[in-house]
């Protein structure tokens, strides 16, 4: 779900040409978390519903199109959404349900073509150049995807069909909700040029401000501006990039994703925290979460990084590469803790902390330097035993003693990207 | 203070004493090198950082006795670059003038009254041949840990049992143990100490100008233990590390299922070559059989290397993998033209030994944990 979705403005699009050569599909679930929740609450269909935490710092994670009519959108603070419409139904998020639904949807995509590039839980690019003979034209394949996702998962999605990733993504936004849009190769500029500059990939608030000051309002305006002027305004890389995109040129291929590159977890505190003991406990909890996910997925990671957001929103990350890839909570935590200590940020108020493990590889296939008796290998054995207990008795059945107290009154909200 | 010294011996002494001075001193005076001269014409240089102290003595022609504290690293750099002519040192108020030939430097001095008292040299425990000691310490120090989070493993364990000294170090992945003969003051002496490995290695290496090194030891309570080493006009002390060194003797296997004896220079060269295709984390694989040893590294999607060497092999054939750097460290520490590897299994520690030393008193073992390959 992009930050700046292009709402359908109702004007019918006249895009001459057919779908020849439009082998890139962008499939995007509509109001994904909300749609998943509505499967179990059919009585709420057609009503304004949002998914998000109700806590002091909760944000809207998804909003139905009925809720969006009130100006509510995702990433908006919950308090603001409730001011816009106090009667909206709020559902607390259930992340496991969403991952499960996402896996199902991605499986459908992969049954269409092996070249699937997921962008997040709820959207992916597909290259269907090789599926034509089997499944039909790109438009037919897009229809098939929408029908199968609706049928097998009970979820609505929109699909954009185009010659490049960038146009396909714009087309799916334009098709929302529950729609399909093909942008034929010969109609790319006709489709693209009337759109506002904010729709261009890579135009954030700052770039938009700069371009608006130059009097540029639409993508057509950018296309009509010389590349050198753009480069002078926003820099070499961004200038060339914008110019190419404004003419519909996008060289990126759809690439099937490797398994996870990293596993991370972060925590926004209910209130800003300066207490080192609280911060360390949180680092331990997040380390445990990441390492358990590594073990569950049969992977080991080589680099541990921490993310710290201060009360003033300054955000920093620090990382350290280990001698040996690990899936041991103890090692992840010791590294995270020492990275935190090295910041010398004692006494500063923190808003968020995060732990991430990168450089992942399969535990089976990664050579492992054995150690003399004691140390890491023994921690690993203990933690595998904990994983088994957790599988049997549920989350938190066995955990580090430092984490036992806090859960009674946990008030913080968890984000797991 | 006013004196004249010979350039080369002064330069050596300054470099030796200043080498322990911290790059960034916790207290400004700790960046200082103390120069003290008595009326008898002996100049003593001292450096100290609360962990390690170093002192050097040399002859000087003294016109006026006294003591000063000067910025040590700066003095070392200046003296090193001076021409080969006598050096004159003299104080001028709060400054010191260093002149040599037509060069003249003026340095500020540091407040001597704020300088800490150097620890007294502990009681002498015995003497050891300086070259053998330096070689033993260097051979063991390579196995010491470098991670300050595990301070105990950054040390060398020194065990004195009568006329034998055993040195041991481990970083949990390998363990090096060497025993050598020495001459204790008390022939029945029993003592142990844990000495920071890097400090001990540097000190032992720099004390080889004399034939012997004198070891001094004081146990004391936690944080108070001290070791002293002295030889030919140089002496140094180091604080001991606290904590329990792993019980390493039980890790040394008492039997083996196979042994291989290989020309150690040929094996070193082969490991070095084959390791060129091993990334930092991927190991080199050694397959032993009565036909010899074959070395391999790399994999299907990467560069691969393979090399075979003759070996005298006895026992069950096996394939075992090691981190190449750890294996090379071990081979480099053997000091022998033949290397013997003893195995008990592909996931059990291997023991690397050389031929028994020519002096008959040296016994060196390098225990190396293998890398477990993918299943």
C-alpha cells in the first residue's frame, strides 16, 4: 500500500492499443489487513472499518474504502482517524493471520509464473512473458489471478498490466479497488503524463517541493523539461531517473525473490524511555524473537544490527558482523547490547528500538566452526529445547528470566516489519 | 637536569619504554615518559599506564642530576629521526631542550608530581632462556582470544611446576600448550598466573638481547597480581588477569583413531594456496587416507581448488574441515619440519604436534576444533 495512492477520479480512461508486450503485472491486495478481517466479520462489509492498535501511539494499518471516504488512510495516527469518524469500527491487528493469507496469495502467484517479486505482504510484481502459451494474454492472466485470489482466498485485489514495473504499479493503483487496468505500450505517455508528479517513483515530499517550485505539476511537465534542468534541480542520479520515468522508461526486470535477506523486529515504546534496564530488556526480547524466527526457518545470520529512534525522531542504525553466523539468542543479544553500549546514549529518551539479523544462509548448508567445550554450542542446544517447549505450550512457555515480569503489564505496541 | 647520551642506545631505550604508552591517555600525565638521572650517571626511562610498566636503563654523561616527565611518543619520534651524533638533553624552566648536531627541539614537560608511582618489581621466581621463552610465548599467543568481552581468553595461562613452565592459551576454537624448562629460585615452586597475551608476547620478544629473562611473580588478591620480566637493562611489569582459565587439560584427548605425518613446509604452502578460494567463513577440507592427504576448498558455484600431498597415515580414513587461518597459525607455531595430526573424528578436536624439540625440553601441542560441514 503506497503512501500516495492514486484514487480513481471517475474519468474514464481512453487508452488505445492492446496488451501485446505487457508482460509485467503488479498485483496489489485491496485494504489487505481489513479485507482479511472482513472474511471473518462479513456483517461489517460495506462499512467503514480500520485495522490498527488502539494504544496511545497506534496507527492505522489498513482502512476499508468506506473508511477512506472519511479521509482516513493507512499510517495515519489512530487518534486522528477516530476524530475523522468516531463511529468507525476498529479491529486490533492479527499479524499471523495476515502472513498466512499472504502466503496463500503468493502461492497463487507462483502457480501462474515462477518469476514473482513480492514487495511486501500484500503486493508483488509478476513477469508473465513465459506464461502466454499456457494461460493466455496478459489481460486474461490478470483476470485469472483476480478470480483465483477471490475464489481461493476470499480477498479482493487489483492488477495493473503494462510493459514496465513502474507503469504496472501505477496502473494497479488506478484500478483500485477490485479492478484491472491494462496500459498498452502505445498509450504509456497518454496514461502517464496527466498524472501528478507525486505519482513518480522516487518523488518524496522534498523532491515534490523542489519540482513544484519549478512550476512542474504533472508528469507531462517533467517529460517536457530538459534532463539537465532536472539534474540541476534534484541532482544527477535523481534527475536522470525522473526524466527516464516520465517517458515511461524503466529498465528494471521482475526478479524472483531470494528467501528473506534479513529478519528483524522493532518496538515503539508506549512512552519514550531512558531507563537502560528497560531498553536492554527490550533488546533481549527482540533478539529472542529474531533468533527464534531464524531457528524456526532453519537459517543462521552473520550480521546483527540495532536501530534506535530518539524522542526527536533522529534514527540511527549500527551493525556488527560476527565471526561465525549464528541463530543463538544469547549471541544476538550480546551483540545488540554491545552495539547499544557503544552509542554512549545513556540517559537519552528513546522512542523505538529494533534488532535485525542480516546475511542469512541456511543453517544446514553453512559450515560451522565448532568450539571447544562450553559456550555457544551449549546455548544453542538450550535454545532449541526452548523452541520445542514453545511449539508445544505456546509463546513464552520458557523465556529468559529478565523477560518474565514485564509481560504482566505490557503496554507497548509491536511492529514486525 | 643536563646530560649527554649516545644516540642509538638512547633511541632504543626510548622506543622500548614508550611503546606501552597509550595513544589516547586517560590522564594527560600517562602519556608521559619519565626520565630520571642519578649522580652515578645512570639514566632510567619509565612508562606506565596502570596496567603495564616499562623501564629501560642506559649510561649517560651527567652534568646535572634530576627528573622530568616528557610527552613520550613525541620524544620517541624525534629521537628516532635524529642524526647519528650525541644527543644533549637539558631542562629550561618547564621545558626540555633536545639537541643533536644542528637540530634543536624544545618540548613542554608534564607535571611530575602528578605521575603515579610505578609498581615495585615482585619477588624473583627464576630465569629462562630469552630466545626459547620468546618463541614459546609467540607460539602460544596466536591461540589467545582477541575479544575483550571474554577477558579470561585474552590471557596466557602460565603454570609453574618446579623446573617446568607450561604456557597455554585458547580462544575456544583452538588451544595451544607449550611446556619448557626453566631455572626456578625454589626448585619446588608451584604457581599459576594469567598474563595478558599481547603484553607478554611483546615483552618476551623485546627482551631477547640478553641470554636470559628473569621472571618475577606476586599473586596478591584479585586485581593485585603482578608479573615482572627483566633482562639486559630492560624491565617490565604487567597486571595479571583475574578469572578462571578453562580447564584445558581435560580437552586434550588421550587417544586417537588416526594419525598423519606430513612435511610441514609443504603442507603450509598447500594450505595457503588452496585457501585462496576459501572465503572468510568457508573452510578447507582435508581427506586423509593411506595414499596421502588431499586438500580442497571452494564449492560448486564458486572457485574451487584441489591439491594432494604425500603423508604417512595410520588409522581409519577420514575427511575433516578446518578454518584455514587457524590451521596455518598452528603449522606456523610448530617450529619443526614435520607436522603430525592426530584425529578422533571429523567433529572432534585434532591435535597438531611437531617433532620433539632438539633441546629435548620443549613440548608443543596445538588443539584445533574442526568446522562442521553441511550435512
